[in-house]
């Protein structure tokens, strides 16, 4: 369905397009000014091959010659005049661009006020109360056969398992003041694409055997489960640096991360579906792991981290049934304070 843009939003888009075009002209005139001065200097030096480029200045030279006649003068300053006029035009265009940016900022503030007023009207006219229900408290207990996907808790050999990771960025605006409104849905989606692009750039270093998107969330799969310790060690500073980078755009970033293990690629979609449900629990800035991951991790000969029980949660997408499963979070084994939390 097409999104209806407001008049203000259309004006912002139009001004943005104009700025892009004017910037090209500004660059051209500044470059032409430099070229004019360089060629004037070469002309004074009586460089012989300079006539080959006369076509670059034919039209401006004809305009200048209307009011400037270099006859009887030791040096012809036509190119200097052309260069000076080009610089002047460049600064005029720069002034015009700055004014457009200021106008866009005013329109953005106007648009924010409009959206805020619209939300307030909707809030006032909304009579139906919103009731938020917790998945873990809804429905009846179900058997494994009743579930659309039951997690297999039987041990799997570590050397036969693959490491699976999925991540979901949570994006909001760093507000200058209390009157600032949140990002629109469209703006959040645009920023999410930029964040995902940055994530892919960073995670390409780890050489996943498969990567893609599951319900708009980036996932990565690695050939060996034994890569888990190195991956966890790498992911923490990587996400921290991305969070810091986007602060300069007034974007506040948080991440939900889930790690799991699969022994057969044919179960990839089912496992991702389960991990996607875990993402919806919104455990921000924690590395959450499934019971399947913990079983494999505990079977490793050595491990640098500990999987600490977070709790049991309903991972069923069917609200009429309850499927309580344990989830764990990764803690540093060498940090006693972390392990006691």
C-alpha cells in the first residue's frame, strides 16, 4: 500500500532534490574558477599548447569582452575576471544551499509538530482500552505434539553442529528536549537498513557460511559450533562501536541477540522461527542463548563463558497454548560479579 505523504514532507523531498542539483552547479563553478586562474597563469607564462583548450572559455570570454577590452594592455585579465565571477557564483549558490537547509530544518520541525498533534488527536478519539497480555500467562499447557515447533533438547555432538546467530536492532532518536517526537515507522526502517549494512560489513570478517534475513532480522550461520567463544568475544566490542558511531546521528541503538545450534541445515527455518520469537521478548544488549546452544556449549572441552539461566519463557506463537522453555544469557566466567547477578 502506498504511503500518503503530507504537503510538508513533499516540500522537504523537493528541497532535498534541489540541494543535490545545486551542489553539482556549485562544484562546477568553483572548479571552473580554479581552472580559469591556472590557465591565466599559463597564458602569462606563454605556454604554447594552451590554445588547444580555448574552447573551454569561448562563451565566457565573449561575455567578458562586451565590457572589458584588453587592447593596449600588457596582460589580458579576461580569465581572471571569468575566475572571479565563477567564484562569486559559487558562493551565491552556497548561500542558497544553506538557506534551503535552514528551510528544511524549519519544515522538519513543522512536520514533527503536525505528527505530534495528529497522535494526540488519535489518542483522544481512541476509546478502546489497550490491554497488554503476557504470552507466558496465556493459554493451557500443551504436549510436544501440539506445538508447531518443539525444541529438541537431546545432546548433539559439538563437532557436528553449526553455530547460528540472529540480531535485531532497536532504534530510537536521541532527543534534544522533551518536545522532540519519536521517529516515524518509515524513518526507523531506513535507519535499520543502514545499521544492518554496517553489521554485515563488520561480520563479513568472521566469514559465515550463510547469511541473510529472516523476517527483516539479520542472521548468520557458521560451519563449526566451536567458533562460539571467538564469536562472542568479537561481537561485544563490535556492537559497542556501532552504537557509538550512530550516536553522532542522534540515533540511540540497542540490540537483541540470540545464539543457537543446529546439526542439520534443513531445520534452519524452524530454528530461526524459534529464535525470532525470542527476539520479540526484547532482551536488550544481552547475548541470549537457547537450551540447544547450552547443551552443545557444555559439551565443549573448554569454554570461556558461562550460560546462566535467564528464566523459562513461552516460545509458542499460538496464544492458546503455553510452551515454557529455558533461556540463558552469556556471562564472562572470569567475572565473579557477573556470574552472581
